C-alpha cells in the first residue's frame, strides 16, 4: 500500500485523547508526515499540531487526510462523511484503519472516482494466511504484552527497534495494527484477520530468520481484557516470543471501556503472560517493564519507575520518555 505523504490528521469528534491514538502515533513517530490537524466540534483530543482547514492543509502540502481516530468498534461515523466528501473534492486521498471501510461507503467511492482520488483501507488483510502450528523457528522475537489496551505496546516496540538499531542489532518492528502500519508502511492488521488464521498470520509476519535477528512484535489488546483478549493470545502463540516486555499505564483505575473491570497488576500480567507463552516456548522470559508515564510529572515518573523495578526485580523504563537501553541491556550477548 502506497499512501501519499504528508498527512493532515483528522481527529473528528474523538471522545478523549486515547480515541485519537492513530493520530498520536503518526505525530510522535513520523512528525515529518503530520502537517496539521482537523477537528470537529466536541473533539476532546489535541495533538498540539496547527489547526487547519482542508484548504489550509493542502496549502501546507498535505496529500492524504488520515482518519486519526480509533474509536470503540472502529467505525466511520456518519458525522464525518461530509468532511470526507469535501476532502476528496479538495484533491485529498483518504486513509483509514477502521473496521468499516471507506471503500464500502458508496458516496465516498463515487466521489473518489469523480475527483480521481484514492481511498486507502489500512485495516484490510491482504494475501492468504496459514493456520498456525506453533513450531520453533530460527531468529529471536520480542513481544510487548500489556495490562490493558492502549497502554504503550506499540511505542515500546518502536522505541526498542530504534535503540537496538542504533546499537548495531539486526532488528525489525513488526506492525500488527493500523497505526503501526501507517507509521511503517507494512504489517498485518491482526484484529481484522479471521480468527482461525490469526496465529498463522503472526507466524508469517515473523518468519524464520538469522539467529541474531530480532523481530519486535507490536502487541495488541490484553489477556485480561474480555473484549480483546483473543488477538493477544494469537500474538503470543503465533509470535512464539523468546522475550516479553510487560507494558502498563499507572494512572488507570479500570480497563479501557470496562469500568466494571479493574486493571491487573504487573505481577499478575507477568504470571499469566509467561504461563501462556510457555505453551509454545518453554524458554521464554521477561526482559522488563515498559511504563507509560505520560500522565505523570518527571519526578513522580522516576519514583514510580524505581519502585516498579524494585518490586518486580526487573528493569523498568518509559520507552518514549527515557529510551529502552535498560531493556536491551537485559538481552543475553
């Protein structure tokens, strides 16, 4: 999929900052591609980018309007259609990573054809996937697992790829969600793969490699989240990780979208994730903890990380804030 850059990020009427995690990921990891943001009335997310109209975005060089919202259920809101039609008329391509597709909306398809623009549905798996077999394969794999959804799994693996490459490791980030695919240009939108083939899709995404090669697998969902645990299980069994990184956001009181479920502890995550991963790889071990401290001031974040490292007996870092050297140092050399 070739998506024209740079982007104008459409935040729509996002209910909160987490609902705009696609836009946040693009802005943080490909800032050169994010020229501005377009928001509707009632939007509660802000990327800190210049506010732009469609015309202003085109003037700034934007070629694609990226729907930066990943709302619950992944749907293109009817309230957005007018803006999307205006974007096509203003010579924008449109890219989205939602479960209902741009190319399934007749008025958008008609307008795209009329104006000669492209509609990119990122959350559409391409090709055929095998059924997973759990067999050992050469190379090494690191998987981020979380206490909850949207707690820093993608940021952790992207940061590890960046830092490992800087230190001379042979390492590749493997995108498994729409944001990672928009950032890197490739991957598998795992939650859109038929369930029987999810583990096989992960095996195909992380094939046998040189013994010193590392695949950094983007995590999804959480084993503890009743809504999205299936995709996490497929990543663990299909990825057959050698190492796990435990991801956590410390200010949450309940699972994302489920106020009746508390967030589990890192100790609970370590126990369940290891037991699950040992089904396919008895030698798997935990590298450390990746803590998303974005909501904490620096001093409080440092204190939380120090306490976490002491309690867990593992390195504890904020990958985006402080880098991942402590996690990489835990790898055997």
